[in-house]
């Protein structure tokens, strides 16, 4: 079970198309996939001491609790990523009292898509956040510029063999780490 989290507020953004491509490849590799979009979840601002959680928050936390791995796709702008995605990842602290708190020992593939000015910091930001949550960022993080993003259509098909190769490697790393870990527990 691999959960994808898309961090763009636009439904048909390059980021969401990249997440769709990753989900497509993960499914072809045998994974059950669940894709979540921060735009569709529409999460309230994270409050660590909040007692009540919305249905969207409960869904996010529940799906990640079941996950053996994740793929996170982020828009890359303003030297980092979207506040909406960071807000969603903050909610994973709600897994703190579970057998696998946060992203404990889960492989996490990372995608960053250039969507605005000041691009270049999303992968580093995501890696730091995933580490803080106890997850394992895959060795390959895929960063796509605008031209590369344009090679992915609305159905997740990638027209560039070079870009498809990077997504294949990311898929292999997520699936390989998830499979290896599942045999250890």
C-alpha cells in the first residue's frame, strides 16, 4: 500500500500530473495506491493540541497509518514548497502514539515540480521533513523543471524516455524498500 500526497492547491497542476505518473507506475509494479491532494482534502491549519480532527484529517492520518510507503509530490517555489503540503505533513504527528509513529521506517519517494519563481528548494525541504517524521527518503528525488513537467499528460503518461526512466528508478526504490522492510517486521 503506497499513499501519494500531492501538495499543489491546483487540481490539474504539473505537480499533480507528476504524482499521477508515479501512482500509475507504482500500480503497474503491484502496489495498491491511494492518492490524496491537499486541494481536495482542504485541511484546517494544524493545531498540535487540537482535540477535534476533521474527516479530511482523519482520512489522511488513517491512510498513512496503513501505508508501507509514500510518494510526496510538491510544487517547487519560493525556495521551498507549499504551506498546504507542510500543513498536511504536520498532521502526521498524530501518529505519534502508534506502533509506527509519523513515517517510521517507511520509504518516501519525493517529486518536486517547478511551478513558480524561486524554484530549487522543495526537495531539500521535503527530505528534512521526512527525516524529522522518521521516514526514509529514497536516494533518488525527482526534480522537474517546467519543460520536463510538460512531458507528463493528464493521465500520467510520460512522453520523455529520460523522465520515464527517472520515475522507474523512483518506483523501484519505493517498492524495493517497502518490500524489504515488510520482511523484517
